[in-house]
C-alpha cells in the first residue's frame, strides 16, 4: 500500500466515524438525511441503481429493510460501530479494493472470506455426524490460524468464518484471534450450546464476533437429530445474546424432510422474535460415506424454498440468504477463492466447505500458493460453471465439471472420515442434477423474462 492509498484509507475512516456518530444521535431521522448527503456528494450517475434501492428503503419506515436497520440500533452501541467499521469499511470497501489489486497482480482468485475449522471436535453427537468419533484428533493451532489471518489481511481479506466440528470448543483461541485482529469481523457456525453469560461478556469485550446458530427447524426435528434438550439450550443462548444487545443469526440446512417447517412463516417469525438478524439457508449436500440422497429436496420442494425465501426477504425484517438459490446475486459459484475458501482442521486448503478435494496443506504452503494450486486455478478458469445461476455448483448441479477438475489436477480426497473417489461422489449427485435441470431452466427463463 502506497502513501496515497494510506491517505485515502485514513480519510475513509474519518468519514465513517463521523457518519456513525451522526447516525447514533437519531438513526430513524438521520439515516434518510445521510442518504441525501451522499446523493449530493456523489458524481451524477455513480451507482445510481444501488443508491435508488437504498433510498427507497431508508425513506419508507414501513419497509422491512428499514425495520431491519432499526433492529441494528437495538444492539450494544460499541459492538454495532465495530461491525460497521469491520464489515462495511474494512471487509467490503477497503478490503475489496486490495483483493482486486491482488487478483490483477497474481492472476488467481482472492477470497472475500476465509472459512477455518479450529477443530473437528464437537460437544454433541448428532445423528450421521463424523465429529463424535473423529473429532478429537484434528486441530489447527492458534499460531496457524493467526498466520492465515495475517496472510489474508495482506491480500485484503478481513472476514473470517469459523466452522467445524464445533468452533466454540476452542472458544479461548477464537476470542484471542478476535482480540488480536480487531480490524476483522469474525463469524462462527455453532450449535449454540456453549454460549453462556461469560461468553456474552467476552463478545461485548472483543466486539467483532457474531455467532450463526444451527437450527434444524422446530423442537421435534431439531432434537431428533441433535439430541434431547438441545433446542431448549439454543433458545436459552439466543435469549442471552438478545438481552446483551449482541448480534447473531441462524444457520439452517434444508432437506426433503424439513423444508416445509424451515420455510414457514412461523419459523421466520420465531427466529425474528428470538433476536436473529439473519438466516443463512444451506441446501443439503450428499457428501461422504454417511450421505443420504433421499434427503435431497425434490425439484418442486427446492422451487418452493426459492419462492418462499424470496417472499419473506421482501416482507420480514431479517436478512435471509439462500446459499444455493441466490447465486445470481454473486455471479455463480463463489468457491475456489472467488469469494471464499475453506481450511479444515487438518490444514487442507479446500475450494469449498462442502467439496473435499485439495492439492495443498496450509502447513506446507502460503495462502497465496494455495490459491495458485491446480484445483484452485481450475475453479478460477472454469467459473461460472453454468450460465443458469440456479445451477451454480460443480458438484450438485454440474457434476461433470467437478469430476473433470479433480481428475485433471490430481486433487485428492480430504474427507475426514474416509477418502471418497470423485466418481463415487459425482455418480451420487448426477441423478439430482438431471432431475433439477428442467425446473431450474424454466425458473431461470421465467425470472429473466419478467425483468
């Protein structure tokens, strides 16, 4: 970073601090006023469509997005200001600029977010999960995770997401990383059962940690997989977080068995009332020896998920993301470092958290070298994997693409439980891809005809 860039970044920090202070005084009144100021200062035509969309939100107090913004002002003020600085300024504005520079210089993908498994251990023993048997053997050290984050920041990556296993098994080290890298935003996918009063106080202290709590649906479905009493513990954790003004969201995997419950208005209203600010939906992925293809949603079930989530996105004060059906907003598959990558608890650097093939281990290479490894460059050179953004994935909807990339690059299986040949995996997903294609093509055509 040169002197000019440092000066620009310093100026943006000053502007951000001034804007946040102004909003804190009276957000409901001052948010529309701030948008008016932005309109006056921005050159004519710059980001006009985005500005129009934001203006429509902030000038209509009945709009669900305006209501969501107001919910942010129920959070602890210092946590909220830290989130705005780290997520909006560092990760999304300044960070993205550095990422783009690195992409142009190095000729490879550079991620907006890095997913890390601090451990493969878990305090629960969920049905069908490998962690109970294999979990206690694998861990990234604190020093390794610190090095990954340090390298990532040099490339412009300021968003880090802990997965597992259960990341909270390593809560002491997670908090140490949050504290040391105070300019980053951290999120963790967690079962929520290890969130207590002491951890809430730690979150208030570090200010840059957000849990995404896993829920399978309502109590019967959730505890049927995770064990009796877990649903109640999760709701206790959410109540604690809400009472301390701490941000959190929900992570939900939808399957052929639970899709109706988790896409219902009752489910949305329940998690909003509990205090969740976002919900991240994930399509079931039939990976590994324990895969159950019968849990893959049928085309009509996935279609209904697509429609319901989008309907609630325009009516409920919660930010909802559909990992599989929202690819059009990010230009297709985001794996392979294009927007994110995954490093497991053994150090294997994987293009995707759901697809376990790699050429490299972070213990033997730098982050940049991993991004230039054969499997990552195959992702870089082949994305998007389909022009229909409702068929984004090289495993689930375009298995011939994953099969070819793994074989051509010599990537090996990094599955924790047992190595899985790419042919075995792709043979399992091919019938799903064939079934989904006609529906996806019609949905895609219809949605673009309306535009």
